[in-house]
């Protein structure tokens, strides 16, 4: 979703009117609170946006999004492409990938009260905004959607702080919620009292199959962020593995995405002597992203840790009929059906990663079978409407007095 032009002033009354509407029946307000939101790119951002759109489309509910302003200290206001009001709270600083502002507790209380929010759906693991929304929820039922396993990154000082947070702070946040949503069995919310699993989904009408994988250009594709704070994505492993594919001179590697680590990866490609066979596209438009997946011979996600709780790009590529290779870590094994829709390799194993790519590039029949099976798996298990429908049921269960318009005949307007 792209955002409409946003205000820099503080039109609180105008924003409240937009959320509440006029002359409407007994409609409940759901606040989706997420540290980042589109146009910021990412799987959890898209997930939160899909929930917001589903709430907005339900006659008995209205949605408002509260997120961080990634570009400045001031609070901005606007609407996304689904006409959902979006409030972006100013960010004063950033700790690693975490936006912070000491005023957020006060601002969250203000907006929850002004907008007469009935249910909060907070998204994490980025510490801060989602945690605070749960902490200040008061009598409102709070649903926390947790998108990751342990956030440990293999850096001693950083991991010490992360372990302290996950051991001492996160359980308290969990205990204050009315319900928990784990996006996969790897999520730290999984197995907690009251937790349900609602995976990320795919727009199967947008991500549609391309030509058979065996007929596509022999291109290995990676799609995702390239941030120094997200080194667990394993892009360096993929670059080193690609060196081993030198005996296939027509094979190319295409890395789609941007971030502050992009120059580091370009420099590594130069050091490895593969720049003539590697393309760094930077960030590309949404339509081009779908095309890139439809034309990939193989899509690879070489993640190194359980921070990769699901692997959204794998499901999107499978919807495009693209065979996939992923690390056997985190939530990736819950997306790929090994040997049926793609291949799993040990995380960090460059030889195994190169071997899996080589196998799919050289065995066209296998690639085509896996591509077709991947599309079927996504349609059956990861299509958005059934997943967001479960959210709507969850929100209604927390407000039993709220009428179901499909039973009562209520409607918008």
C-alpha cells in the first residue's frame, strides 16, 4: 500500500472525525499499532496493512493505524491506499532497527482515548511501539501479533540486551494481552496461553504464475532488505555460494532490495570476482517485484537465524510458480514443503546452497514440478482472505456485545 499525502500539522479533530465517520451504526474501532507500516517495505509491514484493510472492509468495524514516522520528529497524518487513517508518531532516535520516542506513552494514551479505540492489535518484535501500546491499553482488549523467534544476531553485546529483553520484558508484555497471535510455530508467542497461529498470507490474485520455471532465464533471485542490522539474512553466504556456480556461465544472480548494507554486498561481489554476473537492483516498484519473481528460475532465502520467523518472499515466489531454496532455520521449514515445493539447506552452508541452486537450474522437470506444487500450496494454505477472516473473528470474540452485521443486516453509511 502506498500512502496519500500527509499533514504536518495536528488536525486531531479532523482525524477523529475521519475514523468515527458520521451517521454510522454501532461500529467498533480497531487500532493497528506497528513500529513500521507501508510504504516502509517488509513482511510484517504488509501483514499489518492486510489486517487494517480487512478491518476497514468489515461493516461492523473501522480501522486506524498508529505507527512511527520514519522520516522525522513530528507526528504526521494521512490515509493509505485502502483509505485507512494512518497516524505516524514522530521518531526522536533509532537504536539499531528500533525507533524510539520518550513521548510515545503519552501520545498513545491520547490517541486511543480520542479515537475511542475498542481493540488494539499491536505488532512486534521491534521493541517499543507495540510493547507500549499493550502497556497503556487500559481496559481495552489488546491482541499482540509476534513476528519472530529470538532476535539474537550473533553479536555479543547486542545479544546480551536482546536476551534480557526476551527473558524479562517480553513475558510481561505477553501477560498483559487478551490474545496472542504467533505468525509461525517459531514465534516466541507460540504455545503461550491464549495464543493462536495466523501465518502471513499472499495476494494470490497479484502473485500469479509466470512461465514454467524451466523456460525462464537462468537467474537466481534474492528479494529482501539489505541492512547492516539484518545481517542474519545471509546475503554474504549467497554471494559466496554463487562463486561455486562458475561452471554455469549463463547463470546470473539478481539481488532485489536496498538498505545501508548494499555497498558492503557490492564490495564483496567485487572481492569475489563475480560482479559481471551479479545485478544489484536496489528497491523496485511493486509491479516489477512480481515480474522479478515470475521470471526467476530459482528464488533463494539464505537466512541464518530464527529471526526469520516465516519467510514471506518464499510464499510469494511459490505463488508465482517459482521453485525456492531456503535455509533450514526459523519458520522457513513451515513454508517450504521440502522436496515438493522447494529445497532446504543448512544455514550458512555455501556448498549446500550452491548445490541446491545447481540442482534446480539443471533439472527442468524438477523445477517445473516444484513450481506448480508451490502455487497449489500457497492457494490452499496462505491466501489472505481466510487468514484475515480469522482476525475479524478474533476481534469480534473480544467484543461479544458488538453486532455481526451479516446477521443483523447492518451496513456502512
